């Protein structure tokens, strides 16, 4: 933990540190022996009390902490559960900030519509992508498994600025992935559509007209940053 | 159906836990006895990228015909002592049971032909897909997906399957998140309560489908749980020690199939098979290095140490330099089996020497391999049979597995890095917080927050959540 002063920069550093360790609030005993010490929620309260702008708390405290843990995950220094714990701690801070943002101003990296293609019932790859992207600041619209192309198109119509992710885990549902991309392209020719899943390859992604291929869930974050950079 | 409770080990000495030999061999198909001293290849295959619909079914059947002719001819050429062919139905082939049935019938005819012409000892395993999560929330015991599965069981049997298996997924509504969060408590409830209860229901149904027929009620696998954990660990997403615990824990769930009549051989991707073999004495199918065509693992050799069938898991029917991939895969399995069988032919000491090489080459390098050493298999299996009921068995399994891993990393040969050791401590802390009472554990697992879970499907009243 940063040497505690009430200077805003130290408070922001403590928020970032607590996000990394997953300490959402004072009641949590993560890390072990830290029960009673302030966590993300309490440090965010302090930052608000010091009139630190909510955008600054979000960017330099919450997101800064999560970005560190994201980089550690990409470098195989931490596991997924540690990323999820950090994301949960970040949400504890976000909940404090929400009332300070008008609904339309709540900053977000963008909206991401994610589904497993028609005929495929596999959840876990899709869920992983959703979790990691949510942690990276994306608003997630999870349309589930066995998604018919019409369902995907309807979700995109509802969220026209979204990027889209498609997952397929069987050789026999890769064909459905191609059909889904075609259906999306018919209505939204320029839509960012990324694809992944065990049998999917870069070549296949190009062949079906997807915008990009992510070999694993964390690669989806970088891929989206390249294809649809933050405004 | 009468339920058998295992309170003792069938194999209680690690030296007796060895490939090719099971105390209760089974005979099926054309003169194939499994577990009586010979390890046979079990070949599995899947389609290349193509749709499975009514209009593509002729092309699908053509694919299977070419595959089965290719692998059977190669089996004859290599003079394998016997062969098991597994047909894992794809989801549409279970949802439309007549499609799966027509493929089973095609394979049956081909196998009969190779037996009649070449005397090939051969048997066919059919494995319908657990498609019950095609609707959410997942009703499990009713609905059109369940009815399709039941129909599929019967049609596979009547079309000529010699063994019926499944990769059942009861409890997955809770386990997917638990895996990603390394949440031991929810994982225990998912496998040791939900999974075990679903298995009892499901394997009574499978037993009924096989009753009075040529078809064996064979065995299940915790693939959707423990193999998912293995793949996540291999991709460095979750700790390997957690995947090792999930593996041993999954034994309690898979054992329920045998308490409800399954006689083996267990399903190939059930790496919990060695514990099942020690407890029940049924023959087991396993996969390892020659299943890298389907998935990577860190237990490629040790998996063979106790196998009675040796499988490739699955391979797409694509062209390789050596030939079509299923034919190539069959050849790899055939040579693996030859080596094991020639070692066994040289006597028990030679067989054990090969077994021990298979074990030692993997065991120290990964906790998932370490829990599969014959000594550790017997220790885990004993903890299971000495506890009463699936919940208590699950808790004991976790405890003994954590002990094994800690002892192995402290005083034994097991290499664990600091991150893995940290998680071993975390898991121990989690275990100590799990209630010893089943109802309390169910409540603590917060199953009410799982949107796809129907409590009644697992005989749980809403007020018990």
C-alpha cells in the first residue's frame, strides 16, 4: 500500500493498489490479515470527499489498477480468478461513482455483443471473453449460446455502435459462424466482428469475412483495441 | 434399479493397478474382451468443418463410411489384436435421434463386415451428446432435449451399439463460474451434489435402455468439468493444483454411474478412470499423448499406465501426409498398444517396469500427473470408499488430494512454482471453510444466483438454496 497521506495522488494510488489485490472493501480479508483496513470502496469515498473528479478516480485509480492486473495476466503472472477478484473490487468503486455520473456520461470502452454460434452450446470460452472485456471497461451484451444469426442482428440493431464477438467450439458449427458473419455483414457491412474458438483459425476468420481472430480470450482485448480504438 | 455401494477397494495394492488388466473384464461386440490382459486401441473421429442438417446427411454418412473403412483396413493391416470404435454423436445427431441411429447402423455394418472378412475382434461404442442444456434454464429431467436423449439411447442400442456412454453435464450450471473463480466450495457442490444426483437419474435411464440387449451400460466422464479445468490450467488461466483437485473430485461423480449399473469400460476422456478402476474393478479407457490431435495435456504418458483401452479422444477427418487423420491416429494408437502388450507378454515384472516408466516420466512435472501415480490413486480411492455418501466423499477427496500435493511438493518429487504453492494454501483455506453438512454447503454455494439452474432437477427444494 502507498504511504498514506490524504493527498489525492496517494488516494488514487491506494485505489489502484486495492483493485490489484482484490480488496473491495474493509470487510474483506483479502489479502489475508487486511480485514478492517480500507479497500477500494473506502478509498473511493475518500477521493470523492476530497473533490477528486469522478473521471479521474475512474481513470487513474480503478482502471489503472485493473490495467496492471490485466498486464500481469497477459504475462502469466496471475490467474483468471485473480483478475476476476480485481474486477469485482473495481466494481465496488464503480458503484460509488455511478451516482456521480449522469447515466449517459458513464464512461465505457464501448459495447460488445458476444455469443456462441447456432448449434453450439459451449459457454465457458464466451464467458471468459465477456469477463475479461468487462474488466477492460467494455459494456457486455451476452446473447448466450446457440445464437441464430437473427438474434445477433437484433442485438446489434439494439446497440448499433457495438463490436461483436462470435465463438464456435465444434468443427460442425464453424459453418454457422460463417453464416452469422454473413448475416451481420448484410445489415452492417462495416461492423467489427471478431471470432475465436478451438477449431477457428486466422485463415478461417478471413475466409468468412470476420474483422479479426483472437486465439484466446485475452487476445480479444488487444484485437479490439486495434480494430476499434478507444475514442 | 438396485444401487451398489462401494465400501472397499477392488484393487487395493498399487502394484496391481496396471494397464490391460481389470478385475472385472467385459466382453462385447465381436469377441472382444476388455480388461483381460490386452490393451486395445479405441479410435474416435469427427467430421471436418461441415454442417449437419437433413440435406447434408448423405454427405455426413459418406464421411463416416470413408472413415470407418479407412481405420478398419489399417487395423487389419497392422494386425491389431482388437479394436474399439467410438462414435460420439454431435449435438444435431442427438437432437434428431434418427440421424445418429443411421450413423450407428452404418458403422455397425462396416464393423460386422471387417469381422466377417478378416476375423477382426471389434466393438462399437456410441456416445450420445448431453444436449439438455440446449434450453435454459436447464430442466435436465424433462423437456424436448431430454426426450431426444432418451430416444437417442434406445436408437443407438437398437442400431447395434455394443457399449453406451455419455459425457454428462449435470451440475455444469454451477461449475463453469466456479472453475473460473477457483471456487472450491461451489465446485464441490456442483460435482458432489448436483452432478452425483444427476448421474444417479441418468444412469438408471441408460441402464434401462441397455437392459436385455447386447449393449453394455459402459461409463461416463467428467469431461465438462475436469477436462475443462485441465485445458484452462494448460493455458495458464487457472492453477494446475486446482485442476488436479477438480480431477480427483470428479471421481465421486463418475463413480455414481457404476453404482447404478455401469460395467465399463469408462469413457476415454475420463482421467478419473484409474480411481474408478481401483474402486470398482471395471476396465477403463484412457487417452494421453496420442490424443494431442484433440487437446494438449501434461499427462500424456501416465494416463497409459492403467489403461485397458487406449484412445485418441477425437480427430477431424482431414488429409495429412500419412493419410486421412483418423487412419494416422489409429496407427499411433496401435503402436502404443503393441508396446504395452509386448511388455505384458514378458510377464508382470516387465509390465510393471513399463508402467513405472510411464508414471515416472510425467509424475513430478505436474500436479495433475502426480495425483495419477498408482500409489496416489489408491490413496484417493481409499478415502472415497471410506466416506459415506457423495458429499462426504467429495470433501474427503479434496482433503486427501491437498495432502498428497503438499507432501509431494514438500518432501517428494513434485515441482510446484510459487504461484502454485500459493494456490495450494488458498485451496486449503477454502476447504476449511466448507461446511461439513451437505445442506449447509448447498446454501453456502449460493445456487440461487445461478440463472440456468433448476433446483428441482437436482431434488433440491427452493427453500434449501
